[in-house]
């Protein structure tokens, strides 16, 4: 989904300019995308379209509460990819967590990273998959806690890719001056902070540099917007881009990478401050042990992740430094 609203609450907020007809096309594409695909399981997940929640019932080992119902683990996902793709990617992992913790896992999806941070801050969810800059902000603001991070191709890191249509004549970021551009989320490292940093280095702002720009709120939407010539360029998560182009040969022929940013610590799995220490330990051990058993190995394979590892907060210093230099643009 694309928004052209103001983002006054975020430190990087700025007014959006008028959006041309390509934005209307992308809005329709996002709205018409089916929300769910079938999920093979003993019990079909319950879907609440009103607030984008999916419940994965706990296993027979679920610990009963005083009311007789299973304890609940509330897990939040921001739209790194669109809701449909989130379910495709994370469904098996969430079922695995349900079985291992003996709890009903309730998946909560929101459009923006800021909304996920708010859920963690207020204690409305227990665990979340977040962007690196969202973690940096949440850790500073209210003590968001690191749990683990994914390892892909042997490294717990990722980059921002600047992408353009395959037939574009652009050869570097500067060539997109006066063109149309897609950011993902106001709090995205790869989808907004990095291109904002590049603009800052040139003494430019989005308003002065691009003819118009939009927020797609997911990396897969940004990639497709570029592939379909709806925008002239976008900055996207390298992990999402590599996965999508590896799975879709036709898509890989319609986009190309102009620039790769420096590497940053991988987008982490986090927990809210004050989470029960025993549950936090159980969750961490479950993630770290995924690669040690066949069922967990299958989950990792579906996610195209080698394993999850403990990660040090210092892995995100590069993001903090970049944010300081960008400031409140």
C-alpha cells in the first residue's frame, strides 16, 4: 500500500509532493493483492482482517491459564514485505514457535515500523521482527531488547540496494535527479535512511532532488514498482531483493542494481522490555536451536536463512551514526 500522507510524528518526516498517475496504479495493485494463501496445518489459522491478526493454536503441551485457555505469545511483523508474503515466509516459523513454547501464537501485522514499535512500547505484543533502524529507535526510546538475528549466506548482515528498471540509462544515484522514486517505510534503514544519507551527502532533500516520491510500505511492492516502470528507482532490502529475484527469473530480468550500501547488522528479532525472563530464555533457545533438528531445519530452509544467532548491540552502530548525520530531514 502507498501512502502520500504527512509523517509528522517521525524524526525523518517531511511533506510529500503531488504523486503522478503511477502512484494510483500502485495503490490499486496493493489493494487488489489477495491477503491470504492456504496454510497447511492440523488447524487452520484464524484470520481477523480488521486488525491483521493470525492465531496459530498452541500444541497439546500448551500450559492452561486459570480460565482454561492456552497462554498466548503475541508476535508482531512489520511490512518488510506485504501481508500476504509475510504469511508465506513466516507461517511455518510461527507454528514451530507455537509447538516449542506450548503457547498459542498470535501474529499481529501493521503497516508501519512505528506502529510495531508502539505495540512493543505499550506491551501489546511480546516479540517482533523489526528493521534495524526501528530497533535503534526503540532501544533508545523505551529499552527494546535484542533476542537474535538471522544469518544468510554465512553473515548476520544485509545492505540497501539502489535499484532501477533493467532498461534504465541511470548509472548512479545522481542520475535519478528529477525522476520518480519509491521509499519503503519512514523508519526503514535500507528503504529510507540509506537513500536519505546519500541525499544528505549531496546537500539535497527528496523534495528538491526527485520530481515526486512515494512510500510503498514494503520492499516487495517497491521492487515490483520498479520492475513495472511505476517509479524510476527505489532503495530496498538486499535480503528481500535477493530472495525475490532468485525465485522469479522473469522479475530478475526487469530490474538491476545500481549501488550497494555498506553492510549493517541483520534486522533483529526483539522482545518488549519487561518480558518474563523465562519466556525470553525459552524463545532465544528455540531460535538458536532451529538448525539442530529436522523440523527446524525445514523452517529455516523455507525462510532462506542459515540459522539464527545471538547478536551484539554494537552491530547497529553504523545505523546510529548514519541517523545522526541525516538528522531530522
